[in-house]
């Protein structure tokens, strides 16, 4: 029996205009292999927000899930910090 490990990511909400869906921007840093400079990259994920309680600027945690729509494969787990 294979053990499933759900991937979790922490990011910032950049859009909540859709119904029950948020767009979360997740950033990461890594060292460039040749030039040894710290490079910042980001990616946007669409996540399911059942209660529509997130606003733009909130820091949230999202968890991997089954496909919910054509582009949605993440679920909002918790709101870490509310925007001001």
C-alpha cells in the first residue's frame, strides 16, 4: 500500500474575483547553478475556497487535491495572516 503525501504550499492571494476560487502566488528562491546568484521565481495556483472568505493580500496555505476543474487542483487549508 502506497502512502500518499499531500504537498502544501504557502503563498499570497492575488485574486478572489471568481466564485469559490482564489489565485495564490507562491514564490521560491534558489541559487543559480553557474552564476551563484540567488534567483527568485514565482508561480500562480488556482485554489478552491469554499466559503469565499479570502481577500487579496492574505497569506494562505494550500494543499494538493484531486482535480476540481480544468485548472483547479488545490484546496485552501488555512489563512495564515489577513491583509491589512
